[in-house]
C-alpha cells in the first residue's frame, strides 16, 4: 500500500505542477509580461523596479527642467524688454544733449523717462509660476524696492536674495530658473571714482560703496566749538557767506567780537541773538550771543557741509583727506576735503557700478535740472550720462546672450534625458515583457503534459485489487 500511496501522490503532484505552470503562462499571455510578481524572477524583478524608478526620476527631471526653462525664458524676455527701454532712453538723452532743446522739451523727455523707469521696475518685479524671477532663492519677496517722493521714484534698492536655488535637472546636474536680479540688472566692475568740480574737492582713498553717478552738494554752514565760547548760530546763519577755516575772537570784558582780522563789533549779551559780524574781506556770519555764559578767547570755527543723494549733511573737516559721506541708504563715499575752497555742486562719475533704475533717475533729474546747473553744465552732464546708458546697454546684451546659452543648453539636455529615459524604458520592457510566441509554445507543451498527467492519474485511480490478482 505504501507504493500505491507514492504513485498517487506523484500523479497528483504532476497535475498540480502543470496546472500552476499553465496558469502562469496564461497570465503572461493575458498581460504580455513575463515578470508579474517578484516571485516570478527575483533578480529580474529587482532590475525592473530599479529601471522603473529611474524612469520616475527622469519624469521629475523633466518637470524641473520645464519649470526652469519657463523661468529663464520669461527672464530673458523681461531683460529684452528692459534692454529696449535702455535703447529708447539712449535716444532721448542724445536728443536732450544736442543743445537745440529748450527747458520745456527737456521736461517732456524727463516725463517719458520717468514712465520708462516705472515700466522697468515693473518688469524687474515680474512673477512667473507664482515666483519672482529676479529674486534669486527668495522668490516670494518682491526683489526691487522703491522709495518715492511727490509721486516720483527717487531710489531703487535690491532686497532679493544673492543666492540661487538650483533644482536637479539631470543626474548630478542642477540648474536654477531663479535669477539674482542684482547680478543681471546692475554692473559689478567698479572703477576709480572721478569728481568733476571747481570746488577743490577730490576723491578720498577709501573704496566707496555708493553706486551710480551722483551729485555731491557742498554748501556753507558755520560750526562753532560746542560748549567752549558760548557763541551759537544766529537766526540768519543760513545767510552766512564764510567758507572753510576761520577764527573768531571774543572779548567778554569789552564785549566785542571779531571775525578773522575784521573790525571789532560790540555785542549785548542780553539782546543780540542774531548779530552780524564781518571779516576784512566782507564775508559775514550771524551769531547768537544770548545762549549762556560767554568765555573770552580766540576760537577756530569752520563753515562747510557736504551732502550726497538725499543723505545726511556732513560737516566738512578741511584737514581730512578721506572724509566719509553717506547717502540716504547708508552707502558711503570718501572725499579728500583738504583742497576744498568754495561751495558748489560736484558731479561724481562712478563707472562700473551702474544699474538701470538709478541711472534713469539720475538722467531724469538731470533733464529737470534739479541741481540748478547752468546750460553748459547741464549739456555736459547729459553727454556723460550717455556713456552710462551705453555701459548698461552693453551689459544687458551680454546677459541676454548668456541666458540664451542656458536656454540652448536646456534643449540639448532635454534631448539627452529623453534618450536615457527611452533606453531605461526599453531595457525594463525587455526584462519584464514576455515573448508571446515562446509563451504560446510553452503553454501548448504544458497543456499536453497536463492532459497526459490527467490521463495517467485517471488510470492510476481506476486500479482495483483485482488488477493485481
């Protein structure tokens, strides 16, 4: 009976084996795949999963690449529009500098430049896909911030990020679609600063942080030794005409006051709060003698202030060859004050630091003659302004070309990625998919074996004791 049991078990095992084999082959024909579950071929299944994961990674690369391309394309278009604005400004400035345009014509040009300035700021703060394209890594904050006075933009500051935010666009390759606005809309090739003036002011030895061409206004402002003589500025001190280093001699006994070597002037400490005192050259000051205890003696006084671009007025130290002067944003200029001999307006050229916005502000205000230049000074300044416009235009053309190269690189990279993804897909399919002809042949053979196993099993199960007598 033991032999009979073994025969029976083998027969049933064969039927089950061929049944399982036929089921697997039928699934392969139905799905077209040779590997349906990992147990069908563990090593092949692992290879397929790795290749499918690679395909998914390529999909992510394509998504990042598409977003990067859109941002760079929008950035390139915005730069092109800004470059066109620069070209138009160059034409307008050239017209204004011919000398044939009168004050009203220049004001009209200034109004158009003001509109172009506002357009430029709007383009620089352009968003795409919900992100500011010129903000660098900080794409959620408006990158260029303006200050306005009386409805006009007076300064533009970059407040975006100075870093990029690259995303993976290919294996071991990262690229950023966010552009650092400070790099593409400002020049960073600072050269020696130059002063154009007859005031005697010269550049200091320090490296300035102030940018663009600007104006430095040197004016008279009398400064007294605080707490020493007791003399203070009078009501009309804004009408003082002295400038530079001077002396004032106070005689509290005789109650007289003398400026340099000028005549003695009597004062009344109870009533003279705006006493006018002149020197031998006729230069005068206005002093207040009622402010407190007066101390006799000879004192050094100075008169002079300098101010740049809306910054605080700085008292001039005529012995300082590297005096620090700040603009409204805290950027500094260094001035050699040792040769300053008169008041006036200093035109400062700051090549290699130009940006479009503040150059447009400079040109607009120049056309409006906000610094009170005479006609020749104004025309000369506009001719120099053309050079700054040309420098900016060259910079834009170069950066547009660079962005164009990056966009061309994206096209080539996309073609490469497409080929690699197709290759991974083809390899995965080759491992995963079944050869229908081979499977059909195998299925037919298995079905034959199955039928034979059924027949053999049928015969075995019909045997009785009489078959062995």
